[in-house]
């Protein structure tokens, strides 16, 4: 099979990853809510003030095509006839189906335009030509290198970069749940994080069975785990404490404010759950959400437009709903790598290198696009990474490290990102 045909088929690696992940997730027990308590939390925390932001990390798994979602319409090479199929690029602003202009050079695809108010408010920053410097185009390797925070390194670390942050900085409130992954499994970003659990559906996190016997089942579980070897007793107690904590929040009846309307999708519901937890002031320091499906090797237009709509509408609703909390929130969106600048023979794009990040928060210097777009023509054939992809001109660790130090009060980036000295980009205020 020639190279063009190889690039035209679907990505077996990503499909295999999602299948295996599904099987692992399906083997887990599903917990259900015992009762629906009142919205206001009953748990009283230590009373300590937490001056740190809550960090929300959104991982777009599958490699987002930033040349379609956030088109660089000011780069003349973007519309070169030999770059990519016209259906896989967004027309310039003013043309039918054209981009929503941001700064005269970059724009948003029409399905991303819900983010324009957040951008215009100065609370949304776009970082283009960003990502991991690691040259791997394997989803597995890229996930690991980015989530462990060790690209271009041989490392025996098996903790995630966000987990290491939480290990280093003690809880300010003594909360039972410091971080949550809105998924069935702990992502590598949070691997080995203290007081952290994967909870795909916080509204359904409770004891299965009839509520009338909940006390007896709880006592039986505590008794059985108390005699087990470490670390099972501590993990069991942490889970029980988290059930109690989340039981103080009426997720089912949570009402967004300001006219915010979250998408009626699993991703939109995850955002809504994070909003409820932050507003309930349970001491949550970090949350991680995931949206898969970005591995668009064939027939890209339809699926990616659905993905963009879900992403932008969820983020836009979160921005409106959390306006009174934005000064204590930072949200960062990332993906493992980007797509190739050219298109393949299946109306799609293949694994590339650079992509884009987005950062939102009340203390983010937004309303702009941060990009080292060399000579205004980073898509020139002579400037493409390995001759086929957008280069990475901003290391994702530079963005994340500035947030951790300036907004989450972590003084030691050398421990979060070993063997790397971040260059802060001035994204926080």
C-alpha cells in the first residue's frame, strides 16, 4: 500500500485506544444516587481561605485540527490551492461560511463563534501553534508525554503534571475531594494525585441499592476495608467521604444563571457538574474533562463541526454561568497534537504536530491570540514542521506553568516539569 493510501485510512491506533478504554470503563461498577438533597451544601469545611484558582483542564483527545477550528485566514498560504482541500479550510471573514474574525489574522470557525463574547470580554486567550515539542505522532506516546509532563525526555515518572502540583501544594481547606476527573478512569494528568477520584457522573455518585439499607451497607463496607492492607482503607474512606460531600449538592436541579444553556450532551453535562461543584465551595482545586473524537482521518467536516459546536457551546455557557466566580477560575484547553496542513484522499487530515490551546479566566490576559507566527506565514512550505505540519512555537508547559505559579501558588515548576525551565508568556494578570 503506498503512502497516500496509508494516510487515507482511519487511525487504528486511536480506535484501538478507545475500544480498550471502553472495555475498561464498562467493567467498573456503576454507583447510583441514594437521595436528592438540598442544593446548598451542608458540609462545613475548615474555614480556611483558599486564594488559589480552581483549575479546569479540558483535554481534546484525538488531535484537534486547529487550522480548521481557529483558521489563520491572514496567512496567504492558508488558501494556497496545493495546501488542503477547500472543504477543509474556513473561508475568510465576510465570505459565505467565513470565519468570525478575532484580530485581523486569526478567526473562529462558524461553529466556534459562541466563544466570541468570552474573547471580547478579555477573558479568553487563544494560543496558536502550541502544543508539545515531542515529535511523536502516536496518540499513546503523545498522551503520555504531555500528561506526564515529560516530552523529549526519558523518564521513570508515572505521576501526571497536575498530580505533582497537588502533591506539592497542600490543600488550603482540608477538603475530601481536591480534584476530580469527569470520566470513568483517572487520566494520566491526574495519576497519583491526592484526594482525587474519577467520577463520570457526580449526580450518580452514591451507594447502589435501596436508601433504607444505606447505613447498614456503609458500615459493612467500612468494616471490611478497615482490616485490609494499605492503601485500601484510606482509599475506601476517601470514597465514602466524597460520597458524603457530593451528596450535599443537588446536581439534578442545578440551575445555571445569566441565561447560560449547557449543551444536552455528556460533555455539556460535565461542564455543568463542574459549575455546581465550584459554586458549592466544597474545596475543589482541579477538575479534568475530556472530549474525544478529534481523530478526523476521513470525512472530517461533519464530525468536526459537531465537535466544535459541543465544545464552544459548553465553554460559552460555563463563561456566562460562572461570571461571579471567574476571578477564582482558570480553564485551559489542550490536545495531544494537531493535524497535517495538507489533506488526505479521504476528505480528512492526518496526524500532525502543532495545534492550539485556549485559556479562559478572570485573571487571564485575553481578548487576543498569542502566536509566534513567523513572518506572518508559518504555513509557508519552508516553515512547515517536517514539511507537512504546523510547527509548535509555544510549548504547552510554558502556558500551564504560568497558571500553576501565578494563579495556583506553586513556587517550584522544576518539580512539576522536571528538566525543563518554562518561559512565561505573560498570559496572567
